[in-house]
C-alpha cells in the first residue's frame, strides 16, 4: 500500500483525508485517490490530467519529475505527499 497525504492548506479548500491506495506510478496512485473525490482531482490536476502549476507532489520526500504524464514510479510502501506551492513577495 502507498500512503497519500495532503497538506492542511489544501484541506481548507477541499476535503481530502489521508488514505492508503495501490499503484505503480503517480498516475495510478492519484487515480485511485481521486476515484471517489472528483473535487480534489480538479484542485490538484488540470483539465489535461497534469499536476497544476501551483501544486507539488513528492514521493518519499523527492519531488516528482513528470508533472504531465505522472509516470514517476511509486514503490510499494511509499509515502506520497501533495502540497500547494506557495509564492509571493
């Protein structure tokens, strides 16, 4: 199983509790998470299914490389963390 968690600042906008899912890459993992949470999908992914510019996805603390196809491998037992990228001056 893969543990998926969202930061608190995302939770203020859309309910997405931590969960455990299966999948071999980021696309499969996120599809499993969003299977029952379309609102969270729309917040994290754009209309083409890519990670939105203001979002970041990490696997065991390392940021994913493929933000478009979500092909980065996710090993069993991994932790996937989704956060909102904050910027400003």
